[in-house]
């Protein structure tokens, strides 16, 4: 048993649960939540008839999206508390540290998830609510409970959960699903594997210790780097689809092209680098890339 496992075990046995507001807030994965809200807002912003949506309803939709995503994160932390305790990247989370009882985290997540879906349905429409409910189900059940510990394709399939926010934002305005909203979904879906595999390359020891079958663990670094490059190549034309679908103009198209080419360049650097330095740089750029891509979409619409 590692030092982190021993520490977590001793914390669970000896320390009372003394959860603070910040502990419960950390269960919501605020960094992930912020990206979810931003991409969801972008989906709303570019949707037809957005200007006809009352500001209060817009804020309500964003609140439901944020709370729903955070609720899924809380349930994820409840289920993954055993492996979180032995991974350096996650051992300081509230449950492994003994700040929050697992049952409390689960109840917190379920209650928030139900409330967010119901509020979205009553205040906006049930199409958006249904997508939010399905996204939460996909992340918690399909990805966290089924795929994550069983297959190296966990991120490829499970990444769909994180791709729903712009579709939800679009549906909150229009009440439907169109090719344009599917294109926004596809951007995040194909962005997710190279983004997470870049992390998995330099956090390989963590995933190995926790017995999570990430692609670098099961297939090696070379195979992982090849697939990362393939995904960045596929992603480029997909990011241009909003322009061809008349969702965005030439400003977005040029921005997407230039940023996409640089994303491919970072993947080539990772492929050629025998260290993990380039993987760390690619991971950092991938976060900026997705944010900047959707920001360009918003600015172009203005």
C-alpha cells in the first residue's frame, strides 16, 4: 500500500467528517463546470432567436447547466473515491481527505441533478432538460461506472458527456436539435481524446497505480501519440463546420483554421518528443484552444 493509500485509510478511520462550504463546492469540479457553462452559453448565443430569450431565462438555463454538471461531478467523486485516494492528482479531494462523507456526497449530487433537470424543463423546455438529464446519466453511469475502469476507449466514448453543453444551450433557446448543434457537439467530442491523452501521457504512473486502462497504459505511448495526431487531424474540418453551416462567419473560420493547425503542430511535437514536456504543453494549449474556439464563435456572432 502506498503512502497516499495509507494516509487516506487512516483519515477515513480516525477523522470525523467536517465538511465546509468550500468542500461541497469542490465536489462540483468548478474548473470543469466553468468550461461547461461557457460552451453551453456559446450554444445559446449562436442559436436562432437567441435575442428573443428573456435574460432571466438565459441566466436560469446557465444555472441549470452549471448545477447539473457539478452534480454529475459530485457523483463521479463519490464513485471514484477509492482510486482518487491513490492518485497524486486527486488524493487531496474532499472525500479521500475525509472532509465529506461518501453518502453525503452522493445525496448532494443526486439532489442537485434532479433539481437542475426539473428547473430546466419547467423554466425553458423539456428538450433541453432531457439532454441535460441524458448528459448526466452518460457521465455518471456510462463513463464513470462502466467504461472508465474497463476499456482504453473510456475517453473516446465517455467524452460524449462533456460534448452536450452547447447542444443543451442551443435547445434551451430553440427547443430542438439541428445539424448546427450536432456540429458543436462534435467539436468537443473529437477534442476530448487528444486533450485527455495528453494528460494521460505525463500522468501515466497515476493511472497505472489506480489500474485505470487509459490508452498509454494499455497500448503504450507510441500508439497513443498516433491516435492523438489522427484525432487532431479529424478535428480540424469539424471545427470549420459552423462556418459551412452558416452558424458563423469568415472571422470564426479563419480563427478555427489557424488554431486547429497549431493544435496539429502540438500533436506532432508530442509524437517527436521522447519526454513528456510537449505533452504537458499540448494539454495546456488544448484547454486554451477549446475556450478560444468557442470565444471566436461568440465574437463572430456579435
